[in-house]
C-alpha cells in the first residue's frame, strides 16, 4: 500500500490536491483503503475543467428556440382508444419497467432518512415508496403482470433504503427478481479555490451527480442489460417525490410505439406565464427543455391562435424511454451544471468548518440535457391535478409540500 500512496502523492501534487492525504496516517487500515479507492475513482482532469467553468460566465449561444408540438391526453377523442390498445398490448407482454429516482434525503421536510421513506400524512401513514408501490401493483393486476421496479439510491441513503424495504418485506415485491436497487453516480465537491473538500468523516466529500446521471448509472450498474434479459423494451423514469406519478400509462406508451419515437414525455400546462418551471421546446430543431431563466417575457406571454401558451408545457420529470435511447444517452456523461452550496468540511488542521453561507461547488447533470440526442419525441399534456403532486418543500412553503400533495392525493383517490 505504501508504494500506492507515493504514486498518488505524485499525481495529487500535479493537480494541486495534495491535501487529500493530509490525514492519511491517522486512519485505520480499512479507512486508508477506502480513501485511496475514492481518490482512484476521481477524474482530476474533469474536476479541473469543472472548476474552470465556475470562473467563467456561461455564454448563452444564439440558439434558435421554437415551440414544440404536443398532444393533449384529454383531447385525443377517437385516437385515445387506438393508442391505449397499443400500449396495453405491450404492457401485457411484459415490455415495461419502472425506474424511480430516490437518491435524496428528506432533510428539507424535516425528515431524518431517505425521502422515499417519508409519510406525507395520510390516515394510512404510508410512505412515498409504498404509495408508488401500491400504484405499480394495482396497474400490474390490470394486465396480469408484475411491473419490474428499479430504484436508484445514493451512497448517502442506499443502506437506509434497503433496510426500509427489507423491514417492509419489499411491499410484496421480490428482491433481485422484480425489484432492483442501484446507486447514483457522485462527484467530489470543491471549494472556491478548486480544492476537493474533505468531509467531516475524513473522506472525500461527494455529492450526487443530479438526475441527469440516471442514464449512465443504469448502464454502468448493469441494469439496462438486466432489463433486456427480462424482455423489457420501455422504461418509465420518474421521481420518488411525486405521489401521483403514473408509471404505467398505456396511452403514453401507445403513442411512443405508434409514432416510432424513442422518448415520450408528460407535460402539464403552466399555471401562469411566469411560473418558474422548465418547459419543452425545440432548440436548433431538436427536442429540449428550456429553463425559466432563459425565457424572455415575450416568449413567456406568447400564445397560439387558440390562446394556448406557445411555451407552456412544463417538464414534470415523467418520461418514457426505449432501452436503446437510455443506452445511447448513457454512453457519454452529460454536461454538468454548477450549483453553489453550503458544505461542512475539515480544514488542513483537521478542524470542522461549518459555513453560514455558500462556500462550495457541486456539479449536476440534468436529465433533459440528453433530449437533444433524439430527432423527435412525443409530448403528452396531462392534467396536473391528476398526475403531479410533488413533495419538495416543508408545509411552511405552501407549495409542492406534504399538505398540497396530500390534498391532491386524497381528491384523486376520493379519500375524503
């Protein structure tokens, strides 16, 4: 191991990250081994380029942004049955799997544990995980199949998530047969000088690489290979915090198959022109999601001949992909976006620093940045109150919180 340490000292010096081994000698053998494994996994060239990115103002290219076509689920009329029947056939044939992105903690909700274990306050006291599972099992009964469920955790919450599922007997699913867990990718956090942070546990401080890491994580973990072995052709990807998410939608699936597209997404019309949400569009002729910060006032207010907002289709993180699309998107990392955050860390003397303002950069990829990989996709507008009840904030925020999600859930399922 000593030779290895000397090798890494030389490499770390080259990149100005020698401090990562400052407290190496104080660690036990297993801890030393783990720290070296962490260091070996770092792409230092990537970290350098990401740090350089934080010092530059991102130039907005002169992209040509145009509206994207969509279909309204509630205005399909005669076509509704046509698409539904195509989708139902594929689901009965076992061609659909569901993926839930569940790498987050419930910290913002005042919950100590994975967000998926959070109880939104229903009389049943069911967790978000159980509510999603109920929906999957109910749909499976309709088609006489078990919809395989793949759950993406993070290193931070993987152990607690597995323990929760084990304690609840996997809610009727069978581990490694029709429910599978895999871990999201991570990237080191860095300070404003480009130095990689050491966390309070003495190891490299890492942060999940954003929902855009889903493609690479599915491929690298072998999950796409497993899906293909099971005969799965289509994968629905959604977040754990939407308690009304419909992971099994024969209409969405039927449209994707009928239109011969490899990606089909759900949207909901913006609550108002100024709502701060990303919306579907075409960027230089390719499908994309434009952030609210990129939309000019004129674009936000623009309407078509029927009075509909031209840029009004909110991205709900409810997306259906063919396996081939996921593999293609997972072949190369997506561009990373910079977030400036507060992060505790150990200084060069091993003392814990607890900042009272942002002090570190984390890097995230966005799932929709991969949409430009396809020539076309189908957008299906759905009713927000029927399919979108996210739990992102504490009740004090008044929006996208347990109270609003609970009310929408009870209303949809007639629980009042």
